[in-house]
């Protein structure tokens, strides 16, 4: 069965041609599933009964199911979703004054093995399919609909479990589906992909003709330190990463966001701030400082508020735009770096 939620409009149009249908069938289907939000082919009244039978035979509209739901005091919702093969993946809904954002997972587990991150502990189990990423948004939209406040998902960040550029094609299809005007119509500028620095992915992404955002998990301003935190830096050291970022800025015409996690006494010194300024000053990017969320799997500690502010001040005084990331859902382990679904189905809470 082909899951309709995993098809870009273009792919669906091609399939409709193969089915002997006119390409506008694809737009009709998109309208039914994303705008009118029907979940069964029988409700699609402008599609002939005979073609509905064909659709029922070959296509489905399956969503992941909610295995576990946690709601934080600040309204953040973390879901553990069960996929068709029983694997589980986490997704988080965050509420801002400008809208609702979903932190989407792109893989079950992750192979990048960053030393501070819980998602990599079990390694990668598999890539998520486009419909499994679209499904994360649709399930959140259903929850928002149930709340009855007229809200829906307006922003998506591919910053959950997994490395999106290690699942490149599926992530691009996902983006095209949620961005499509006849799809979920989430504006390109409201979609962000975050990478630890897979260079081929950055070069390709630059050439997709998308107006979406790119975030780079930088976390260290020199190779020695970055090697110790992020394995990927040994394959793609900073010089190569920075030149890929410049290529992206030139080709895509977009600036990047640098994510910089602050780890006490590791990368939060003013010396590091100075190196960071020098490293990125040739680019137009700005820095998003992330307070570290501690786990008991390593000894990293969160930088104190004073150090975070001293770091921020140094950057801004030296002409680098920077902000401190707002924190959500830390009481339900939904904060950055805490997403980690085990295949057997239990959410492991490493801090207990
Ligand atoms: N693989 C991608 C996207 C997933 S990680 C990437 O590396 O960008 C999303 C962000 O959360 C990354 O910047 C990651 O470094 C950060 N992160 C990981 N563990 C964290 C933790 N314990 N506290 C805060 N941020 C963390």
C-alpha cells in the first residue's frame, strides 16, 4: 500500500498519470487530505466511485499512533509515536506567541554519536519515511483541533532525533509536502532543518531552490574541541564546514543559524567566544545559544546563567547577532537533546 501522506504533489501527479487519471486528481486528493482533512476515500465525493475503489485497494492514509503522551506545565506536548513496524519515535509541539512549532524527528535513533546527545546512544535503527515525518505534524494538528482553539501547526523544525542530511531525500520530500500550498502550506521561512554538518547535504540543500532555513550545530569554535564533542568533525573539519556554509549562503541566498550548546568549562569561555567570532565573521549567520540539558550519561554540565550572558555579551559586542534559545518542556524531558525513543517501546529516562 502506498501511503498518500508520503507523496509530494509531483510524485502523486505522476502516479495519477500511471493510473490513467488526469494530473488534477492529485490536487483533488491533496485538498481532501490536507485542507478538508478527511481520512477515508469514501468521503471524497468528487472522485468517482470506481476510482475510489482503486484508491482503497492500492493506497492508504495511515498515521502513526500515539503510544504515549506527556504534557508539560508550559503546554509543550511530547508524543511517543508508534510506527507501522512497531518502532517508536518522539515528536514535540511547542507553543510560541507567533504560532505552533513541531520539532520533527527524521530517524529512529541517530548515527552521529555526538558525545553530549542522548539521541545517538542507541545508534540509528532506520530512516523515517516522508509519511512518518508528515504524520508527526498531522497527529499534532489533530491534537490542536481537539483543543478547539483554532490553532494548527505553523512552523516545523527538523531538530528531533536523527540527522536529517543522513536521510536526505525523505526529508526533502517531507519539506515539499508540508510546504505545498495545497498541502499543509507551512511557509518555507517557517521550516528549519538542522544538521551536525554533513557537507554533501549542505551543498545539495543549497541547490534545492527552497526558501527554508538551515541551522548548523556548531557547538565548538576550533577543531580540537569540536572533534571531542562531535565525531562528524573528524570527517568534515571546520574549514570544510565553513566553506560549505559560504557556498550555501551564496547559492541559496540565505543566512544560516549557528546552534551553540553551552557546556560548563568546556566551550563557554570568553576565549571560545572570541574564536567563535573569528570563525563566523565572514558569514552572515547568527548564533543561537542553547542551554545544555543535562543527562546522567555523561559529565557535561549546563553553563551558569552568568556565563551564558557573558558569552552572549561578548558576541553581541563584537558584532555577532546572537540569542539564547527559549526552553520548553524540560519537566517532561522534551527539551533539546532529550528525545530518545527505544525500539522496544519504553521511553528511557536516563536521569532517574
Ligand atoms: N542531527 C541534527 C538535528 C538533531 S539535534 C543536528 O545535529 O543538528 C538538535 C539540536 O539539539 C542539535 O543542535 C544538538 O546538538 C542539540 N542537542 C543535543 N543534545 C542536547 C542537550 N542535551 N541539550 C541541549 N541541546 C542538545
